[in-house]
C-alpha cells in the first residue's frame, strides 16, 4: 500500500508508562548513558508526570499517573504492570492530517494549536492498538515536548529511535488501518507488516503475551553496545539476541547498517 499525499511523516517520540516514574527513569538513564532529561509540566492535564529523554533527535518518554482514574492508570491495570504507552509522529503538513483524519471519522482526544506547535492525539479505538499523536513543529527540527536545549542532553550509548513495535490481534487489519489514517506505505517484511515513514517505522507484530494490544518494543540505533551490556549486567537485566526487557518493553539495539535511518 502506497502513500497518496506529498506530506512527509517521521517517527519522533515513543512513550512508556510506569506505575512509578523515577525507578524506570533511573534504569533508562544508566542503560542508555543519559545524564539529564526534561519534565513537561503540561502533562499534568492528563493526571501524569513525565520524563522526556533525547535520543539523538528522537525522544523516549516515561509517564506515570499522579492521580486516580487516568488513561495511563487504566492501561497499567489492563497490562498488569509497566509497558508501552503511545507513539508520536511528526509531519510537515498538519492541515492535511487534520482534514484527512476527520474525513476518516477518527476522533481526536486532545489537540494543541499554538504558533509553533500543532498536534492532536487520536482515539486508539479509531486507529487500532495504541494512542498516536500527529505533531507539527516550527522550526521543523525542534521538539517542544523536550524543552529547550535538548540537543545537549542526548544519550551517549544510542543515537536514534529507529522503530517501534506494536503488538495487535490482527496484524494485517491494524497495519492497513494505520496506513489509511497516516497515509504512509506498508509492506510485508518476512512475517511482519511494516509501516515505513520518511524516518522510522512501525512493526505490527503478533501478540507475544496476554497484556493486550499496544506498544511492546522500541528499536534503538546503538553507538556503544559494549557500554550497554555492562550497564545491563549491573542492573540485573538479561541480554538476549540484542534485546533487553525494560519496564515491560523490549529494547532492541541495532547497528547503523541494520537500520533504515539517515
């Protein structure tokens, strides 16, 4: 399935959800070689606090509930613990996607409309599997959700998020729906349906557990694999086939020549 629009889209941020933010934040800091992050007070409107970490020019977020009866809290209960939360993609044509998603009947559960930031979150039942946010920034290489000066806070051992894995009950149906809504091409690679963007991709994988549909893995382009292995051992994390399980989410580490990123 091919894209029908000239609008570009790329993977910019992946969010995880945790019952307690700080222990997961500490683990990720150690594992990926981070020394600083950004806490966005704006997520308090969702009953959350967070940590946004720069991975090159992409971002990893950890959110945790600060009050009862939140979307994140209900997801934690459904999964039975920490795990993946949502996907944020960036576009150069937010007006197209506003109109396009409305024409497809996709409900927007949150919107931002500022001079330099425009974004909306889509209802997971209308897209499938997880919450997705479509964001526009000016200038294009900025990322408001990471605060000012994020370029100096990047991880030392990884330099980009190159893919996100989404587990779903029906991979083909979910992949086709995402392709329609995001207007991006999909293809079958081996046994996996893959949605490819200008940078980054989404892998639709069969459910690996009984935690339900949603984000289940994140792929990082690695710059110091040995350092990550040392940190993983210190943290008591089991390294297997270039993967680690971190707070209910698989972290997969690939070399530059294994990724499709520029």
